[in-house]
C-alpha cells in the first residue's frame, strides 16, 4: 500500500498555520503539543521533506510545507463536507471565556442564541478575570472571549456598552466626614482606576476597605456592608445589593469580543453579533 496523508495530521498542520505555532495549535485542537509535533512528523515522513522550520520562537513553512498546506485545506474541506452530507459529524467544542460580571444574566441568553446560530458547536464557558482571559486568548486556551474595558474608551471596537453603577448593601451606613469605603478587585483590574478617577474628580475622599480576587468575594464584602463597589450592570442587580445614592455618576464600560489566532472568521462574526443582540436585549 502506498503512502497515506491521514486526516488528523493534516488538521494539525493547518492548525499550526492558522494559529501561528505548535502551542496555540495544540490548545485549539485540544491536543498536547507533543501530539501536534508527532502529527507533523508523520506528514514529513510521507512527503520526505521538512514542512516547517524554526524561526526564533515561532515556525515558518517551507516551500514544500506551503504546497502540503494547500492540499491539506482542500482535503479537509472535502472530508468535512462528506461527513456533514452523511450526517456523521460531531459537534465541535467551542470554549468561550467571559468575565464574571453579569454572567448569571447574560450567559443564559447567550447560550440560547448560540445554540440557534452555531448548531454544529458545543459551547463550554470559562469564567475568569480580564487579565486571565487575555492570556488564555493569546495562548489559544479559549476560542473566544467577552471582556470588559472599564474605561469605556474603545467604543469603536466594542460589541456594546453597559452602564457602570455604584452598588452597596441596603444596610450600609457612613458617618459624615469619613472617607468612602471602597470594595475593589485586586490588581490588575480595569475597574479600579475609573472608580478612583471619578471620586477624585468630584473631590470625594475614599479609601480601599476591601480587595477581592473574584466576584463572589466582592459581592460578599459589599453585602456585609464593608463598602461600595463600581460594577458594570448587565440586567438586574444581584440579590441583596442596591444602587448607592449620593455618589458621582459613572461612565459606561465597553464590552469587547476577542478571538484566538486561527479562529474561523464566520464563527467570530456570528459570536460578536450574538453578544451584541444579547446586550441590547438586557439593556
């Protein structure tokens, strides 16, 4: 029997090209980096020549590699079309990162919209903070991410905007003359500086009373009456919290959608449109 170009190695080859390297390709395919490397060695064993070469911290395709890549895309397209026509396709996993803000409201609606618009994908959500999501996108650990820019400056590239509001417990009391107690996320956080800036511009004295690592801890601190927090409000207020009265008006935060290297452009566009529609419905 002659040489055979198997589907799995060809898929790894295309992922390396689309994602810009072995590590990101492995994350996108939910494989180990060694498995992707082995796949490319199998392709090289068939064609008898290297298909990629190291270049600094990345890789570049050789002349033969570019030819193999062109054929790989054609073969994979025909293969996937055949499976779809025969009803033998499996729903591919789509990992979506999101900040915790409004997750209990927004993600429920987003799940339904994505089920209708991306019926061939299984959706898995990963909730985390902005800085961790940015790292996960760069490393290819999540396919798509919904991120919050507390400054609200990048409106041109935003999928939507949400109002920032001061929230507090109904039982919060503050003695006249005392600085405003703030509950904030620990650094790095895109909501800290907007909160500080708003209060400083209006001459409101404040002090950081509590720093939190996650949203549940922040909610607990605010519900306990330890201070007020500036948060993007998507949908209803969390139980036990209310809008804090008598504080300077806050600006809006931008909601940004990002996709990992190599993400299908149609999937990214569909996801962005879904986020826009859900935000419009909730606000």
